[in-house]
C-alpha cells in the first residue's frame, strides 16, 4: 500500500509540476474622459463625460502571437489582421458601462520611468459621436486600441481609440484610424498602487 501511494504521490507531483502556475491578473482602474466632437475650444475641452473602466490583463501576448498579427497586417491588410487577432488567445478584458470586451493583444514595454502597456480588443468598445445626426458610418471600425504610460508607482495616463481600424503605415508600420475625432483620454492606476 505504501509503495502504491508513493507512486501516486510521485505521479501527482510530476503532473502538478507540468501545470504552469498562473500569475494573478493585473488590474488597472481607469477613468476615461470622452470629449464630444465640437466641444473643444481653444485647445481645452468645454464639455465631456467620464466613464469608469477596468482593464484586466491576464497575460501579455507572447512575441510569436504579436508577430503573427503584425505580419498579417503587413502582408494581408486589415482583414488579415482581424483574422489573426480574433484567432489569438484571450489576454484579458476591458469592463465599461456594464459590458465586457475581450483583449486579444496586450504588450508591455519597460522604460526607465515605468512602462507602456498597449492593448487591442477584438470588438469596438464605443463609437464616440456615432449617435450624432450625420455621423459617419461605423462599418469597418472593428477593434478598440489603448495605450497607457505608467510610472513606477503604478499611476499614469493614456489614450484610447474606442472604435478603430488598424492600417499598415506610419513610423512604426502601424497606423490607427480612430472613429472619433479626438481620442478618449485615460487616467490609470494599477489596483493596489499607493
């Protein structure tokens, strides 16, 4: 009996060792400021609304998955990018206004003063200005893209194209076409940061 249990314990220990331990999710509390079109005057917003959001990053996208998506954009355009993005595993979520949006691209780049986090969801989060009379068509704006710059204490700012399409081009090889006339401004705090 002892031999059998020892063998079972060894089998259990080896199977547990093969299961990767999932790190806890990183949760960012966000305040998004949406400035409606036509409300900016003299470079300062004269109106707008704030919306609480939560970005949860379960894992950052591995380099091969990111390369697959950027190669698809480069060689097959936006339709190829969408196909590769939607085939990528879930990396986290964006929670806003009682809805959840799946993050398929999450990347973190360390910097001397902190880090930059970029995310892409597989559906748009919101069409800023889409309800206006004479608003442009929403077709083709099938993702949301956000970039946050956080300091070492876990506080920072960023912007979001809540409904966007991604195109090849620009200095980095990627251009973001935002549905809104101005990007959504983000203020971020990593949950638990002081």
